[in-house]
C-alpha cells in the first residue's frame, strides 16, 4: 500500500506538470482530487471534450437567507484538471474528496486565524528573495524551474510544510480535512497505489490524519433534500473570471499568459507576452515605437538575469514595461505587486498591460453536457413563443395589445429579472400614430435578444432560484423586496406586473400597504407612489392596473399627508427634495381619478400646508403649486393673489429660493403665464445686499434649473424690461459669460473683505 501526496497551488503550470509526470511515471490505481464529492457520480461530464475554462458551479438556498453561489474554475493548466485527464487515461479510479461546495463555499467568508501563518511565511520569504508579493515569489521559486527539474518537488513539499507547520485547522477546514482523510483511508484499504492531489496547505494535516481511520465503505457525500435546496452544474467560464487581479482570490494572475506557459513553455510564453503587450497598447493609441520595444525586451532580459531566471517571467516583463514605457512617477505600488482587483487608481498603461495578459473570451461546454431544468424550461417557453435566440443580435418590437406579443413580453421580462445578459429592454415607445396624442402611451417594447457568450452561464447560474422560469423570477423578486421597504416593494410590484406574475403582484401590494404604518421616510414613500402612479397613468400597454393598485395608492396618499402634516423645520437638501417629491406624487395621484381618493381633503391639506409659517419653504411652495395646478391656468384671481402674497412674504435670503423651487416643481406655468411672479421676485431681490444675494443665489438657481429652454426664454422676456435691457440684449440673461463664475467668486470675497474691514473699524 502506497499513498502519495502532491500538494498543489490551484491553476499553477508547475504543479500541473508535476501531477502529469507523477501519474505517467507511477500509474496510480486511484487518484483522489480536492473537489466537491457530490459531483462524483457525474465525473463523466468532465471527460467530455469541453473548451476550457469551465467551472463547477454550486448553489445553496438556506431557509430565510439569500441564495448563495460559488464557482470552482478549471483551466488546462489546473492541477485538478490534469489529474482528472491523466488519471482517466490510465483507467485509474477517480474521486473528488472534499465536502460539497454548497456545504461551505457558498457561505459568507469568515476570517480564519490559522491562515495567518501562511501570510507570515510568505512575507518572510518575500523579504529573503526580494520579491514583490506572493505571485512574484511563486514564479521565482517554482514556475522558473524547468518542468523536469527534480528540485521542483522538493521545493514544493518544503514550501507547503512550512506554510502549515503545526497549525491546527479551524472549524471549517477541520470538517473538510476530516472528509478528505476518510476518502484517503478508504482508497488506501483497497488500492496499492493511491495519489492524492490537494491544496498544499492541507497536506501535512491529511498525512497525519488518514492512517488512524478505517472506513468499511465508500464515504457517502451529504446530499441536499431537493434541487431547490442545493445543486451543482458545469458552466462555461471566461479568462477574466479566473484572473486573481479580477477578484478571484484562489486564482493565478494573467491566466492566458500561464496557458501559453503550459502549452509552449516559458520562453515561448515570454515572446507571446511581449507581442501581446505591444499589440494591445498600440490598439489603445499608446505610442510604442520600435526603439521602445527593443528597450522593453532588453530590460526584461536584464531583469531576468539579475533575478536568476532562465527566461523572463511574468513579473520581469511587467516590471520592464513599467520602467521603459511609463514616463511619470506612481503614487502607489504596481498592481501586480499585491493581491486584489484592478481599480481606477491604477495607471491606465499598467491596467491595459495586465488585461493583455488576462486573455479574451472563454470556454464552451460540450453539447452533451447535462443542464439544469431551468435551461430546458426556458428553451421550451421560447419555442412556444416562436422566439429563437441567435448568435447575431435581433431586435423585437412587441405590443401587448396583440395577443401573440403578450406572452412574449412577459417571458422577456422574466428573463431580464434573472439577469440573463442576452435579453435587454432598449426602449418603451408609443406607436407613431399614438405618439402625437400622448407620449406616455408607451405600448411598444423594443427588445434586444442575443445568445451571447453569457447566455448559458447566466441561465445555468440562475438555477439557484428555481427549476422553472416563473418560479425563478418570483424568487428574484422576493429577494429584492426582502427588506420590506416601500420603495423596494413598489419596484418589485411593478416588475411583477410587467412579468405577468399577477399573484405575486397582489402579494406585494398587500405587503406594501401593511408596511406603511411603520414607514417614516416620506421621500421613499413618494418614490414608491410615483413608480406605481406612472404605471397607472401610462395605462400599462393598454391594460388597466387600477384594480390591483388603487387601494395601495390611496393608502400611500394618506400616509404621505400624515407625514407632511408633522414636517417642521428647514432640513437638509435631501429633506427638501423629499418634500417636493412627496407633493409631486400627490399631484400625480389627483390626476389618476382614483375612486377612493378624497381629492377635496387632499387639496384642503395642501392649502393648510402652504399657509403654515412653521412648514419648510419648499414644502409650502410645492403644496401651493399643487393647489394652483388643480385650479388650472390662468389661476383664479383670489388664488393668484394668494400666490403673490406668499411669495412676497418669503424672506428673500433664507427662504425665497426654496419656496420657488417647490412652487415651480408643481406649477411651472406660473413663471410664464404673466409677469406678476417675476415682478415679485425682482422686487424681493432688489432688497438684498451683495452678501445676502450670494447666499440666496444657489437656491434661486435651483428653482429655475428645470425650466426647458423655451420657457427660460419666456421668463427672460419678462425680466429684461425690469432690468432696462433692450430687446437685442435679452439673450444675455440666458447664459453666464466666461468670467461669470469668477465674478461671483470675486463678489463673495469682496463682501467678506468688507465685513472684515467693518469689524476691524469697530474693534479699532
């Protein structure tokens, strides 16, 4: 009986070479691989001629929690993949021996103190070797060696033994190692030659644990009760997804570079990388001359010799590129010197260089690969709707009033809820004939349908939500609305109606009504109200959603009015925006002709809010605007007089701008129907000194910011005579000159200087 351990780093060509050489030389009868043991009955799926990279995708649904997902990628140079292929080639017994990934990898990551030794050892080795980061250290110690160098195995064993030492495993790792040790003991009792391929950190613990175990039967992998609870499938993967600098913590950086290293050797990989780097930089309009290329190549060779590498490694090439092509100093270390995703703070040239070595494209599953029920269900539903996604994008124009288009539209909305990238709503439009009548009659849905590279991965990964398309879409919506906030419930309700999930829409409407008693954020309630009111006002593609939404909208209106009655004080800009949005939502409801909405009570409340001196100015202005808009334009004389009186009564410096912002948000026509409001504002501003005017200016500019150009022109025509401007110069009021901002800054500084001078005279 012989049990041999090969500790590996995931996705390392050096480790993959060692695994291949050992299997070919020693021909083990059983090959045990660190991987999810629940996939053992389906190992034949991995022997199909897939195009790599692919990944084992696992998901889990725990009661009361969001669905969790994880991926176990496999590339051509992954030691686990090489072990599977080489082991199958000699007809060895193959087994994955780790816990199912849905048992641990789908859970939120936790800090594992026992892995602190790993970091300490790596940092110490980096200091001794002068390497910047663990990726450079790994290449220096292992990838630089020739594949047949006998020192490779000795170095790897010593390295992994030092990483682990005598450190005990944490709870999670202890469970995993107990599972793997049981599999090793089972195989050792039945086969003369056993090979174990697993993460190097686990090797010392497994070597100590397995001899004490004597399992009588093959270990049984835990299984979920239902596919809804957990599952595992193969999915195609992309090179960018397995790049450590893209966020994959267990990956090697620059996967396409290491694929070249695996397929053609280190020297050929270096030549490929130089060509790839230059091609990508030139394609991005980065000047790389022949002289630059020569300097880059010579610098890489020099760094390799200095560091004792037979040929330039990845870090040699990248360091050479930085020193020869980058002309300015960096504010932070190069991105390849540390783990973690690329970010905008990294220099663009260095980001492009790393992306060049990452590689484009991805893998593809063989046609006979089993797929989850959701994929088959989606295919059947697409066929029933006469929809056939193709490699070339196709555009669909659907009108729900046509019987054939209604199920199509609902199907596409459900796919979009699942995040299938090949399904995209491009626009909601009205047919040309209806466009002139009302732009809100958006009966036409313009869709883009495309079976792109993410089509099958997205569908397979969506299996976490359910086995059929409606069930999966419902689960997504339930997760979105899990926090019970009104805005999220309103968006979920809208999505449910669009996707044809009417029962779920009823449930969301009830939950939304029940949540109102505890809701205190009137801005969030207003957004929920606007979302649903827009649905009713547009008629939802010819359907009338009033029976579903009327009770909810009335309840929203009542809660909004109650909250606004208690709204006192000025508040921040966010509060001001929430005040105005709330009144606009109530204004929208008044226009829907809801049977149970007491419009007279709503308007009387707005009248009371507008007249109350304790309410914030923006709230008072918006409430007044609602009253005016319901009375029609031109406003009745009595109401018009009240508008002018309230405007004149606003303190110009502290309140007028906010008041006008609210007023014009709900009754914009007041500013253009006659010059009374314009004259009142002009008189108020004339009373301000320079310093007070500068303080009032931001709010005043915000009050007029939403007027379209034509209405701004109408306002300018009324303001110009008040300023004594001739008709030819009225256009000056519609734009700030090039020095306008500097003038405003100068006036602000001047006013402050005058204030200081005055204070100085008083002190003197």
